[in-house]
C-alpha cells in the first residue's frame, strides 16, 4: 500500500535587502547551552554578511552565523578568541533553501545543514556573553554587514541542545521540539508564536515573500 502524507504550507519568508533591514530580539542567549534553527535562502551573500549575530564590537564574545571568506560559518567566541568556527561543506549554493541548525554547550559545538551534521568542535569550548542585542540580518552592535537574502521560521532554544532525532523530526515533519524560547514564522510580521511573547522588532523596511522552503510532509 502506498504511503500517504499530510502536507502543510509555509506561507511567507522575510526578505533582507542588504541595505538597512534587520530584526532584533530581547532574548539573552545562555552561555551554558542553546540551539538555533532557521531556513536560509542565499541569493548572493557578500563576505561578512551576518545572518544571525550576538557579538560585541571587535568582534568579541558571543556567537554568529556568518558568510565568511571561507563560506558559511557558525562561530563561537570566548572574549577575543575564536573557540569554534565550523564551515559548511560543501559550500552553500546561491538560490537554494537550506535548513540551518547550530547547537552549543560547553565543550561541544555542532552545525547541521538539512538535518545532516556538517561539523563539530568538541574540545575546550566555552562562550562568553555579549552585551549586545541578538540580531538577525546584520552585525549586532553596528550598522554594517547587512544580509542580502531570505530567512524563514527562526527558532531559538535557551538551555537546550537539540538531538539528531529532534532535528530530523523538525526538518522532515515540522515537529517542533519543546522548550522554545522564541519562534518567528515571518508571516507578514515578527511576532513570536512560541507562547513566550519574545517578539522581534523589525528595523528598516523588510518585505515578506511567498518564496518559501519546501513543504513538510508527515506519513499517515
């Protein structure tokens, strides 16, 4: 008997124009553990475009998802020291949607692309807190390094490290793990749908697009 599926539409994504669009959040990432997940589409990303950024000027402290000269990276910093810098391999291709997950806990950092573990750092990793605001779409402490691209379904978990099973369920079936700190669907706004009331603040004039990542399917 053929397998039947339910299909759920994802209606909108947010467009960052590379000029003045960004979103800020009031949540403070934990230096003990966190997980961050989002969908990213990459029309041309310039070097040093900040996708998600929580770093002080320098940069020092905190973490970032960034398009570096080496490619897309998940970076953890302890003061001025880069203690983890995992680069996506192969490089992300322009015009494709990717599901990005970064997890951090003391002495363990992992990056997943489309639910496949893409790299890890498991020795002597600790992160120090940044004093800036968690920002999506540009460098957190200054008006620079704006992102040009699309993001959808941004999720953040404080004090929780997603397992491979949870990431698989999220990617393939849109089953969201418990304990969300914030969840921005970007369906014509930056309202938090997690129930925690951690809404974003949109800056500039970000637009919303019906260009979205693939539809999730669940077997019946």
